[in-house]
């Protein structure tokens, strides 16, 4: 199945992302296993193209089963629609971002950030000094997109808030709580979480969220505009359909073995606010510690 999928990759849209891991490949060498398990992530820009990947994956499984005189079963472990967020609320939130502004970074904050960037061999810029301009939604074809046959979003995280965004007007907020230049999904991106950088970013983000909620509660025209965008732009043609099938069950068992092993070992690292002023103090780390 995996060989077939990898040969098929060059005939898929450039917008797709597919990942897999063989979670059960057998017991020992020189013994054909009675069963095997592979876990796929199929990612695309919209519902129809995601379902197309799912269909291709099922066809690969059928072909592999025919080729080996075996059978297969499948189950859905999780799903997420690509997020489509609300322009009027985002515009209101951006005005609040400008009012709150960036945190006041200390010299220690900038020292750690620049040392972090030097260590990762990325441009040494420190922490952000200016707020970037708000970008419009990608609702018109941009350079190079025509080749993909799609003019909508081409990237973004996979999260079930995407499903929420297709059922009610939704926005997300990225506040400056991390050091620019990290590779993502990496230990390096967790460094700032125990520092004043993260705390200052969270406080700034909380202020923006609170101000935006007040705007929604106090300005009926904002709510009206948000629903107008949701009904007449976002969902005018694309309608939400769940990926879940009638017999799909929540995969609550999925990480049980890992958490049973690591949760007791993590408890020793939980922050104890009754004994320490900061988490760095609890860890015995002087801020900032750099090479």
C-alpha cells in the first residue's frame, strides 16, 4: 500500500500533504506478520479534495489486499476541516491588536531570543518590534495558484477549530509568545514557554480577546456583518459536511499507553506556585541563560 501511495504522489495536486507511519510492522525478522497497521494523514485545501485522497487511499488498500490475498479494515481516528475564518471579526480584532500593541520586551528577553536564533542558525532579528499589516483573505487567485487548479488557502494547521469555523463565525489569534525562527513541532519551540516572553505574549493576547468580545457584545452591526460574511461569502457555495461516519468512535484509547508511562514522570515538573515565584526559579535556571 505504501509503495503504491508513494508512486502516486507525483500525480497528486501540489496542494496536498500526505503523511504515514507504520504503527505495526510485525514481531521479528524472517516471519511474515499475520497483520500490519499503517496510519495516514490526508491533508488538502477543502473537503472535496480531502475526500478524494481518502478514496485513493482506500483504493490503494484494496489493491494491496488483492495483491497479497489478504483483507483490510479501516477506521477514522480524527478529522478537521480546513479553517475559514471571519473577515469582519478579524478586522475588528486587528484594530484591538494595534491598540494593545506588542509587549515591552526587556533586554533579557531580546538576549535570549537572539541567542536562540543564533543557535538555530536562522536570521538573528530578536523579538518583533512592529505589528505586521493584516493580510486579506486569499479569495482570488495569486501567482502560481492557477497551476494547482485552486485559488483558496494553500496551507495552515489541521485542527478541529476548522469544523467550528464552518458552523459559526470564528477567528483565531496568534499572539507574540514565542521566539521567531523556530522550526515548529520541535523542542526549540517550547523554550520560551517557561520565560517572561510567553507570559507577556499571553497577557497581550488576553487583552485583545477581551476587547474583541466587548466589541461583539456592544456593537450589533459587527455581529450582523460577521453573519453576512459567513452566509453570503464563506458558505455561499461550500457547505459543511462532517467527515465522521455513523459508526466512527472517538479514539480516546490512542495515546493511553504513552500517557500511562509519562504522566507520572511529568508530575515532578509541574509548576508549584506555592513555592516558587516563576517556573524558571523552580527549575533553577537563571534568566537568560545563553552560551
